[in-house]
C-alpha cells in the first residue's frame, strides 16, 4: 500500500508520508510524516498561525489519526518550535492537527460529528479513546467553528435569558436563546449579573441598543443587567413563572387551612384536605375522577381554600390566548386578590402589581420562555446522555455544538 494512502484515508492534506511502520504484534500503524514544501517554507505560530521565524527543531511527536479497520493509525513527525512576536517560543503549526492536540483534525471532526447524537460512552468505545477525551476534543473544535461561522450575534433582536442546573451543589449555566432562529446564542457558567453582562459585552453596546424584546423569569440578577445594557427593550415576564407564583401561594393557603383544622380538632375537614395538593395544582381538564371529587369536597367544605384555587385559575386564564381584554382581566384579578383576605395572595398581588409592565409586554407581544425551557430540556438530555460532565467548559462546548447551529457533515461527505 502506498504511504500516502494512509494520509488520504485519514483526510490528511498538505502532508507527505515518508515511511510506514506496521507493528508485528499490536494492531498499530505509525506513519512518519512531514508538511509539504509549501507549508515548510512558511513556518507559523501554532497559537495564532501567523508567520514566525524558526527557533529550533523541537522533538518528535505522535498524533492519533482515524482507524483503518481494526488498526490504530498514528502520525509521527519532528515538531519544530518558532519564535512568535506575540506568544514567544511555541510549537509550530502543522497542517494535520490543531495546536496542543494529540489527535488529527480528521479525528477531531469525526468525534464532533458523533457527539451530536451519540452518548460519550459509545463514542469512546467505538473510537477507542478515553471518556474524558471526547470533551477535550469538543473544547478545541469549537473555536474553529466560531472562526468559520463569523459573527453569530449579528442581527439578533429578540432574546430569552434563563438558567439551567447542570450538576448537584447549585451548579448552573446562564443561557441566552434567539427567539427568531431558535439557536442557542450564549452559555456561561454561573447564574449572576456578571454572566449576563458577559453576553452583552460580546454583543457590544451598539447592538445591545438594537435588542427589542427580552423574555426572562423575573430574577433580579437578570433584570438589573437588562436595565443597564438594553433599557429600551420590552422585557416580558415568563407566564409560567407568574402562574407558578400563584400555585405556590395556593399551596401556602392549603397548608395553613390544614394546620388550622388540625389545631382546632376538625378532623373531618383535615381529612378532606389530605392528598388534595395535585387536585388543586392541576389544570381542570387534566383532573382524574378522584381529583374532581376531591375538588368538589373542598368547594363544599372550605370556602377560603376554594377561593384560593379560583384565584390561581383566574390568573392562569389571564395568559390564555386572547386580545386586549386580557389586560383588563389582569387588573380585575389584582383587585380581587388584594381584597381576598388570603395573605399569600395579597402579597402576590403586590408583587404582580410591581411587575405589571413586564406582564403587559408578555400579553402584548406573546413572548414567553417556552423556547428557552425547551432548550433547557435538550441540555438536560445532553447531560444524561453523557452521564454527566466534570467541567462546565466541556458541557458548554457540547451544548454549543448540538444547539447553536454548529453541526457539520461527516468528514468526507457533503
């Protein structure tokens, strides 16, 4: 077999094969290579890939290439060092591998292609690499993807911001999604004002002013940065969050009524309230027959709790599809909750009144965090598929590859 066939099989370009060694026992092939004449005549810094004078001949190194059947294929070459004006003495760039990598570019691209759908355990078994190597490969593939695709934040106008838990111990990612394209725009470790500011730093002050709509869950650390960086954007409070507040207020009323009934020795009422949580929380159309009966008992025996249930349902109806009357319905709900004599709902009415402008934007523009919640579910699926991640950078590289529009065809295919 010709020496250069091994290079063509691995997708190696601008490289010359000098010698091929097949191990007599182990299924290993080592191909001695060197860059072609054009590449050798113009040594470049491995970091910035700018031309730089040769420093020394360095030492001999080895890179894993794509397997040939059951044979593991390695490239081996003398790797010189160059003196870069910006980065100092560094390893010279080579055409077959990225800087600091132990695998060829073709190998990296195959791993990145598999990572779009396959679990990391399957990739590591199929390609015979360490489980953690998959994350390291993705982390070095993504900068090239960014360079190839150019500015991915250009033209962004409507965004959603949220956080997603990726590990036990309050480990979170802040994510930003483009409502118009559905792409993930940004992911950073943590959930803080600094992580949101990092996104707007990437976007720049001029483009931040062009943001027209932002959906968020009402967290203060998001709201403060939005007020600083894009004060002209219409901030839309996620309806799911508002209805969740009402469900939590309803649960507080339920617990208080149950505790009061027990303290007063009213066993029958306390028994009627037992196991009523899901009957009160679920949407009416989703209730089972038993839950409907439980709700009927509450209606007949406990007026305050049933009033709390109606308040929760009425607030949910505010966000149902409709026209301008939904604003009037919201104002009517605020008046009803304020005089309901139910402390959790009186407090909730104050909170919602302070966020009325954001809720009005939600009703006017129909923008919610539903797309971001869908993105969060995909991120959790990626985490489960990989059986977890040791580091946030490896996870961020994986989710950007899968969810930010970085997909590429399998190497060798178009």
